[in-house]
C-alpha cells in the first residue's frame, strides 16, 4: 500500500475514534481510556508511515544526467488518395 493511501486511512480511523469518544458516555472511564490509547496508537502509526515515506523519497533519488536533445524528423506527406465521387458512378 502506498504511504499516501495509508495516511488517508489512518486519518479516517483517527477521526472515527474521536467521534466515538465524543459520543460515548463519560460514565465508563475504563472504556474511554481504551479509546484514548487506541487513538494514540493510530497517531504513532501515522508518524511511522510519514517517517518511512520521507526516508524512501530521500534514498530513492537518482542522479540524472543531462537530457539529450530530441531529434526532429519531418514526416513525409502521404499522397492524397483519390476517392470516387458519386458523380463518377452516374456516368
């Protein structure tokens, strides 16, 4: 999976967890703590993906030599084909 797609999905998961935390009752602190831990874990995963993506970009660069000039080749014009017109058939 590409890093950008993984980051999108992790962001979506983080948003969902935030939404559940807002809606969940404050009467159950144990469950709320578990949701906070899950959100923190998703945040750490996002940081790891970002770090990996940035290191791949730096190491993946290759030295590129000068560009070669493209040689332009003129195309020869094709001979115009003679079509038979409707009036040629009437004769």
